[in-house]
């Protein structure tokens, strides 16, 4: 693929050409003077990529957010806002511009690249202490105070938009919904600020309810600092008690007005009283009862930290016991009786179901920690080392590879000897394309230490889901072409097991196969439409920095979704098979294990219909691919 063809908006895929999409730019694509390294994710308005300055292969990483729609005006506003709000805890704007992709113009922003994880991921992986949470709260409030002092507001504050760096510093991301005094009005029709309903304040919800009764009214909602504070309150409430506060529209309002939300300590006795009182004031039902300004609350948190006692140093959640009523969700409690706003019934039912699912997931993570804290600690340490760039050299399994390689060497020599000496094995068969046997999707490799395989499917499903691999069978049990044999022999003899794997790189994609009815049905139930797609981490066994590449080989693969699609949530494991021959990596996933351990049959391909092209530096048997890529829903494997 030439750079020119990338810049022209087209790139080669097998025999044909497809249009380059702003949502799925492959690594190496040039966006003006920036070169795409990987895809970080997609939001409401655009897709964010990690990039480097073109021509600086080892240069610093940046985050480039590219608009989905041509001429998106929110981008200029986000750039203007970020240029105004310069603060150590606000993501720094480097530049912005417009990229021509074919005939259309896509605005983009380049920001500092913030290595770390979202606030919610950070908390889930660490079981932090109240002190650690309060330190982050103080930083968040200081960043917002800086914005408010310059007349700007984030308007979509939530834990997902807060990145925590490896050294525990906070950066507020995604100011795309933000606003500043004097900002141009972008829509004449939208009356609610863009944002996430979970974090809407009671006054905003009330306004929405009354606006729905006055459909002709045109005035937009005036978002205020009090709304922003409420969103901060929701975020830190969730961190401290592992559930969201009661939604003002789902519970009877009178008790909320008169008594507030109720004690956080009832939900988690480990929340210090001072911290609890700050959060409850951020979440006060009436806006005028919330604190005066974000800067003053930040100072209050810092003062509380200065006098914090030992209770602030304990992890917020125990390994052994559940939080008292943490297992009861607000939504479960409200399910039967909460008043529902007219017209919101279906949306609410769905939101409730999603929330209950989310609570189950959170609970599972906590239980995993309880069952096996050592394993969780080990996984975290491994991810941390990888993120630090320790990579393979510091991988705990590196010594285990030595005996495996030695055994492989022996087997490869033996295989070669057998092929040469057993009569009748060699005879020409036209059309055989695969040179080396590859395990089917259910002959997964032995799990790595601690890695659980998903529960097995029922036999029937299993048969339905097994990919037909006639060519592979031919290699295993039938004669192969003399030329192919010669190549296989040369490979195996040349360098033993390592070269044997390398020769497996000669495999190309398997035959087209229909998708079993069971998988089609399961995907339909999850609202996964054909051609739908979402991001994945290519290989859960190779943790590390998302912006770096990894090495893939022929054989089974377990990927992890990092973006939801339809009702297939983030955190789903996809079980499948990769083929790396012919300069491309093709993959098929046939099973998905949801975070709640349900296993369903699926038909998904790795990347797009033609898989992905080898990245530079690949060689047969060790192919470089982006660590973050995507799956695509298919109704038949191409
Ligand atoms: N400056 C950055 N450095 C590192 N990662 C970033 C940066 N900006 C965004 N990301 C990551 O890129 C992904 C996509 O971000 P984006 O802002 O496009 O959408 P989002 O925040 O996921 O969704 P939404 O805008 O709908 O809330 C997120 O996972 C985010 O953490």
C-alpha cells in the first residue's frame, strides 16, 4: 500500500479497493503531517487515533481526534475551548486543522497523548483507598475550577472522560460537548446540552420533563456550574460505593428534597465522614444547596486530606465481605415502583437492564479479587510492566518458553522425518493451499496460567460452530503436493520449531463458510447487525500499550472488546482463529464470552472482510498488527 494511495483516500484490499473511512484509518495513514499508529476509540462526534509526527518513527505520541462527519463544527469549538483552558489537569491542545479525505473535509484536533486509564478502570483495577480517591477528586475540581474561572464548562463530566496517568495524575479529556462564554451556537434545535443522562442534575431533568410538555418552546437549557458539580458528585459517589446515586426520576422526589440521598456509609462503611459530606453536598437536590464554586470544594477536599486519619488509608472494598447493601442496586429497588416520564418507558426499561448488567459486572470483578487477589495483583503488575515498556523481556512467562521451544524443535524434526520415510504419504493433490496443520477453533492452546476458558457450548452448538477446514484435513490425513512437502521439509529442517511456525505463515484464509443459524439468532438478539463493528484488543495474552504493535501468529486467538456494539458489551472475550498467510491477517471469531460469563455463538471477522495487511517489520509466522483493532459482524465468513 503506497503512502500516496493512503493520502488519496483509498487503499488496496486484496484484489479490489475500498474507500478509506475516517472511522477506521489503518496504521500508517497520513493525516496532514501526522501518521496514524493505532485507533484509541470512538465517541459521539469522532474517532481518536494515536499518532506520531510523520517521519519520526520513534517520536512522541499524540492523540488525534478526527471528526466523523465532514465539516463538523463542534471541533472548532472544542479547539477554541482547549486553547482557553490551559491547566495541568486538562488535556493540552497541540494543533487543529482540516484533513481532506477524497472530496470531503474532516476537522481534526491533535492533543497530548495521555497514557493511563479511565477513572473507572483505574478504580476497578486497584480497589483504591479513600485518600487516593480524594486526591483525584481534588485534582478534578481544580481543573474544572480553572475552566470555570475562564467562563468554560465541560458539560459531559463522567469517570470515562477522566484519564488517570501512571503516576496518579488526572487529565480531563473529551471537551467536545463543552461550552465557553461567547461560544457560537451550533444547533438551533437542541435544547439539552450534549451529555450523559446518568449525570444529569435534578434541575436539568425537571426542565427536560417540563419542556416535553411544551413542545413548541425553543429556549435551550442553561447549563450551570451547579450542573457540573452534580456530575462530579455522581462520578465520585460511584467510586466510593460502587453504584450510582438514585435517579431523581425513578424515586419519589419528596424524600430526596427533604432528606437528600441518604448516607453513603450505609452503602459502604469505609467512606470517611468528611468525604461523604462533601459528596452529598455536590449531590444536593436543590442547586442552591450545592457549594458556591468548584475552587472552594477543591480547597475543602485538600483540607480534609490534611487531617485524614488511618481510616482513609484502607482499601474501600474488602476482599472478604461485600459492602453492606452494595449488592442491592438502586434500579433493582426502584424497578417496581419508580414513576416513569411519559414517552421514556422503553428507553428506561433498556437503561435499567443495562445498569443491572453493569452492576453484575462490577460485582464479579470484586468477587474475582476476593477469590484470587494474588492473580489479580499479578495481572495488574504484568499490565503495568508492559505499559512501562518492559514488554517481552520482563514477561513472567519468558522462561517457560524455553522448554516449549525445545519440545517444538524435537517435534518438528520428527515430523519432517515421518514425511520423508512413511510410504504413501506423498502424492500430488491439486488445490491444497495450507501447508501446515492449524488447530480448529475448539482446539485452543492450553490456557496461560490463570486464564480461564469459557464454559463449553452444548455439543450441538459446538458442531454447528466448528469451521469447516477441508484443506486443513487434507494436510493432516491426506497426501500433500510434493512441492508443498518440499517447502514444509525445508522449513522444518532449516530451523526447527521456530521455522515451523514461520512456515505456518504460508497458510491463507480458509474456505468461505456460512454462519450457523444459532449464531445469527444470538447476534440478532444482541442487536448486532451485519457489517456492524467495534474496537477490540487483538490479544488478551499480550497486554501492553495500546498504541504499540504486537506479534500475531496462525492459530487460536482470544480478543477483548473495548467498545460496545448493539448489546455486546465492552469486556467481552472473543474466541477465534487467525490465519496470517499471503501478506494479510484474516481472522474469524465463533464464540463470545460476555462479562457475565454467558457464552454465545457469533460470526465475526477480525478487522474487515479482508482482514488486515501485515504491518512493516512482519515476517512469516511473526506478523505485526495493531494492538487495538476491530471486529466486524458477518452473516457468512467470506
Ligand atoms: N488525549 C488522549 N490521550 C489518550 N487517549 C485518549 C485521548 N483522548 C481520547 N482518548 C481515548 O480515545 C478514546 C475515544 O475518545 P473520544 O473522546 O473520541 O470518545 P469517548 O470519550 O470514548 O466517547 P464520548 O465522546 O461519546 O463520550 C477513549 O477511550 C479515550 O480514552
